[in-house]
């Protein structure tokens, strides 16, 4: 686990760039939509990998400088999430599907580092939240701009690791919303602002948060 004590800042020219200013991350689609759900009350929803201990703590994101080197991680996490019951209940935790993102690292020039314990071999760590404008989805259930060889490698890894209980979902909240917008809107507002205990007269700010959430999901397709 990275935290402020184990994060070691590095200079821009010390990053092992393949393409200067570009980093990659592999995760699960549901993890990205969960962050958008968590941050939609802000004027600019954002993404980050983890927080050091508590949600209010500093945020960090592990990345790699080459696309090839991140292919393993989204498959691994997709398989891990296959046993996560919450992924089958809460709509923003879906879909359980590999996602690969390309990140513009230039705005975060002063917030790049290595792990104090493992150094460069553990990848490049970004400190702080990442604006959605700096993220491009390269591979997901709805997007695929990586080459055929990489697609086949991901598919082969999934088949090899999958078990009988494997839960593989390619549709998420936005798909459900487009089929039944009023029901999904009511579900979101109730769960987000009343912990699912009921409904109330939602404020303009709460309604705007929902619109930002939907807009953010659409932006990444």
C-alpha cells in the first residue's frame, strides 16, 4: 500500500517514458465508474486508483509507461471481482470487465513518483486525482482501439483464469439508464443521498451530481 511515507517523488526526466507524457493503467470498468460515483458531487468528477487509508486521505494511482505492461492487471482484477457479491448488487460497480486507459501525465508533472520499497519496477505512481479530460479509454466493453494481438492476449488470459463462478458483465449503469432512465435515476439518488433508506425532495445540487455522473460515463465511451 502506498502512502505519503512510501511515495518518493521523481523528476520528469527520470520517468522511464516510452512516449513522453503518456502513462497507462489497467483496471476494471466498475472501478472507474465507482470513482465517478464517488466524485460526482464535485464540479469536475475524477479518477484515482486508491487512497492511502481513508477516503479523505491522499490519493494515488499506479501506472506503467508502456501499454503492453498493463495488459495483465485488468484481467487479474476482472477475475478477482468475479467473486465480489457487491458487483452483482450495486449498479455503479458494474461491469466486471477489463478496462485499459491512457493518461496524459503532463498536468501532473510534479506529482509523479516511485514506491520507496520497490522503485521503478513497481511502476510510476501518480499522486492526486486525475481529471477525466486527461483520460482516454483504449479498451473496455464498449471501446477497443488496441491492436488485434493485444485483444487476443486479453481474451486468452480471461479464458485461462476464469472459473465456473466467474462473473463477467459487459453492461453497466449507463446501459440500464438508457433502457429505463427514471428507475435508474431514482435508484441513484436514493442510494447516493439517503443510503437506500428512502426518497426525499432532492436538491438542485443532488440532481446536478446525477447529471454529472451520467455525463462522465458517456464521456468515456
